[in-house]
C-alpha cells in the first residue's frame, strides 16, 4: 500500500514517554545498519511535537531554570545546566507510550561551534533495546560555500555555521533518524564541555514523526521573512526604528498527491495543528550551504483548501511562518 509515509503505515503517524540517564551508563550502537527510508532531497514535515506529553529526567539543572522548561513553548524560557560537563547536560525523554519518532531538535540553545549532540532512541521504557543511535553529530551544520570564507574565519577548516552575537537567527540543532522508529525512551547527550558560558541553555525540545510526499513539492517555492519592525517619523522626517526579529516564511504547493496523502495526512494535519501548534520544516535533509536557513520550527499561517484538479489527484498549498 502506498502510504506516502516514509515506508511506515499512516496509522503510525504520531509520537511517545519516562526513565533516567545514568552517569556511568555505556550505550552501544546498533550492530545493523539499514538504508535510509528518508529521502535527502525531498521536503520533510514533522509533527506533532510530543515533548509536553513526556517525562524529562537526568542531568543537573538549575532549580530556577529546570529541565522541564524545554517542554514550554516559549523559547525564551530556557533550561540551564549547572555546568557544562557531559554528566550535567544529558537527559532522558520518556514517552507516554510507544510512538513513531524520526527527529529530535533542540532550539534556542547556546552551543558552541565545537559542540556535538547524540540521540539514542529505545523501543522500551527501561531503555535496554536500542531502536536508533545517531552517534555524535556536530551541533551546527556545515552551512557555507568555501569561496565565501576568509582564511581567518573561525569556521574555515570545519565549515560549521557560526552565528555572531548580533545574529537574530534562532540556534537550531536537528538530528533526523533514517526512518520512523517506534520508541518509548530517548536519551540526549550534549558534549560542549569548553562552552565559555560554563553551562548549556536549551529553549525548546522538539521530537516528532516525519512525513515526505511521494512526489516532491512543485517549483515556485518561496522563502522569505515577516518584518514587524515599527517605524516612527519625527516632524523633520527623521525615522526611528523599534527593531523586531524577523520570522522566516515558506510557501509552496504539493501537487499530484493521492487521496491518502491529501486527506489522511495533510487534511488531518491542518485540523490537528491549526494555526497555533508547531511544525518542523526542512526543505531538504541533504547538508548544503542553505540547510540551516531552510530548516526551522514553524506554524501554519492559515490552512489552505485542498484542491482536486484531476480525477483522484489533489493539490495542497502550505504557507508557514517561523516561531520565535
């Protein structure tokens, strides 16, 4: 049956819940490797975020900025570790029941250029059987063209995205699995022991299922910004600005959808997410110089009607804007 759901039946669309990461625990990676079912050059939509339905444990966090803050939708309300040691910055996400998961993302963090993140997903609540292990990955994706860098640039040799102190982009580390896995527990390991702040901040954790259309989005996609900066003009014509952070946007059409994709997936998604719930958008999973800029946590601006231009063929436009 063609589900349009990355090789997993549509009935498994969803997510997962409780445990505690031990400081001395040694986790072995899976011994088998399978070909990825997630296509690298196809737009990927991830929802729903189940973090608020999970139990969070492990690590060492400041009482006034607890780990539970990563389950709060306000990015500015951060979780902060007591220090930057790996024992303090690891944590476990325990799900309410077995849920299919394909991505874990950490937003609004203070990870340095050298930081690495590892996600280990388990099929059982006791975390004894590994479903998937990402291994340690750079917290910042390579996001540049070599000819744009100068020899003196900090990221000349390694290519990681580096946001300066004045950047208004939301730091985002996203680790995709190679497929959907039914999970009950997930461990997150953060290695950033030389962080100059002396601690780790995380503003939001996003974990979800993932979906890709059978046929990729149509040409004509637009990426832009919503600029809400306010302007006051004095009598002499001098302008004064109250600068606001820009929100990224993406607008595109998904065409040639079958009935299942159109209604069991996208129509149901519109109803579930509305205009207030989160969606993780990734233009592509392949790492390019634009990956960081075209991957963000968003919401639907307003659901658009699903059209049927031909027999048993459907079109679904989607317009989203970034959540800050």
